[in-house]
C-alpha cells in the first residue's frame, strides 16, 4: 500500500527519483545527470513557490534534501 500523499511524501518522492538517476544500478552505467538535474530544479521551484506556506519541518526537510542532492550531483558530475 502506498503512503498517503502529503507535501513531505511528495518531496521525498522527487528526491528519490533524483538519487536513482545519480546512482545507476549497474557499475558500468553512467548517472543520468539530466534527469537528476530536472528533479533538483523541480524541488528548487517548489521551494521558491511554497515559501511561507510550509511548516518548519517541511521547510527544513526540503532544504536538507536539496543540499544532499546538490552534493551528490556534483560528485556524480565529477565522476563522468
């Protein structure tokens, strides 16, 4: 059963898609940087548009997710 959709679940879903793009299943596959960037950009857009409408916990989660994704993106970019 899928969890109830709320803002937190939505943010986590998008960030998971970005992480999957950055970490291919096979060691011989390359990260899908364009897809990861698209999902990171989507989270940044949501952060901008939802500013002032998020709970402190939701805002902190989004900030943390974006930081982690950006760092992972830079590391994946360096490897390619």
